[in-house]
């Protein structure tokens, strides 16, 4: 888990708890978003059955929980792999015709922004969602365990897993802004492909979030009830860990009436992600450097730039959100 990783690298229980809490918050927000949208997807796809999105979301969360504590990690990996295969095949069947239907590609790329407040507020709204597409980073501990902690395989998996979602997101936005996506989804085959794409994306992301959450909760349970310094490596999640992973996000979905939880993604991308993937690597680098006896007289330029950028982005988001609340 992220907590075990931080405990071992930084030798600080407070730092490990903070990093573990950040990982729990990010994945819980994504899981709540996925459960909510799964409820709406099924209800809208099958309108003749008169299904309530809230009830569908509750059933979806229950199925995910049962699968998570009955399957091994490799079994969950196979479920996620099937979802990814369906996602990419349906995405290709949607994207290729959509790109062909874009009437003016250069005009789409060079078109001015439509946000009435200008570029700054538009970027402030978009960047958190773009950062949220880097959800693969949230399950790095689970991926490294599935790859038997092989550094080369883990590095390749993390690099590809971080690049592909951003590439998919950018290609999707280009097709949508160019008007090609509307033409492709109106046909029967296009509508079916869009439904398959949405369903596979939700299933894959929810399974990944539960795996990451369960890893963190297994670490918490182990530290609370075991004298071992670190959590042992397990091939199957316990029922308490899965329950703690699924219950809070599902409760939020039910309490909000299965409402749109895009604000949760914005919160993670604006505040938690810059800390977990911006400030944390710098802190770990400084800690490891000190342990190796390579204490520099001043921080490196790159570390200073990255830390300043992360802090500045978080501060800018705080100011932007406060100004919106006042307005």
C-alpha cells in the first residue's frame, strides 16, 4: 500500500498516515463517481424496466464487493483485463469514424476557447479533470504486487498506464469538439459501442479503485491487530477490508440520490493529486538523498520547480473556488 511504502521510505508514521489518507480519499472519490454513473448508465440503457439509478448503483456496489473478496488478486486482474479489452475495442470503433466525421480538424485545433471568463478559468476547470485521468497512478502498489515487484515490468506498466488514459482523453475531446462524436453515436452500432465503452470504463476503474482501497485498509487492519511492522503480502482481500473500501463511497452515492459527482473528480485533481504525485515524490527523493549521505546545500532546481508548481496550483485552485463561492 501507499502507507507501507511511505513508512518504509520515510520512516515516519505521520507521513505514512497522511499519504495513506490521500490515497484513500482519491480512490473513494473515484469509486463513488463510478458507482453513481453505473446506476445512471444501466437505468438509461434499459428504460423499459423502470429501474431507479439509486437501486442499480446499490446493486452494482454489492456485486463489486462480492467479487472483490471472493476473487484473488489475479482473478480481479483478469476481470479488469477483460474490461480494458472491451474498452479499447469499443473506443476504436467509436473514435475512428468520429475522427473521419470531423469536418475541420485544423479549425477544431485552432478554435478559440468558449469560456466567457477567458483562458485562466477555463484551464483551472480543465486541468483537474485531466490530472484525474491519471488514475492508473492510484493503483501502483497493486500493480507492482501483481508483477511480483519486478522494477522493469512495473516501470513499463506505470508509463503506459499513465500515458494511454491521457491520450484517450485528448482524442475523445478532439472528436467531441469537432462534432464527429455526435454523428457516430447516433447510429445503432455507434450507440451500442458507446454503451460498451462506458460500461467497461466504469467496471475497470471501479475494480482498480477497490483493489487500491482494500490494499490500504489491509495495511491499516494489519497495523492495528498485528505486531508485524509491515503488512504481509496477500493474494486475496479480506471481507473487512473490502467492506471498508466499498461502504463509504456507496453510502455517499445513496445519500446524494445518485447525483452527478463530477465535483469529486475536480476536488481530487485540484487538491489531492498535486500533493500525492507532485509533492510526495519530491519528499521521497529528499529523504532518500539524505539517507545516502548526499545532502545538498540547496534543493535541486527541478525539485524546486515541481514543488513550487504543485503548491502554486493548489493555491490557485483554492483562490478560484473561494472566489466562485463568494460570487
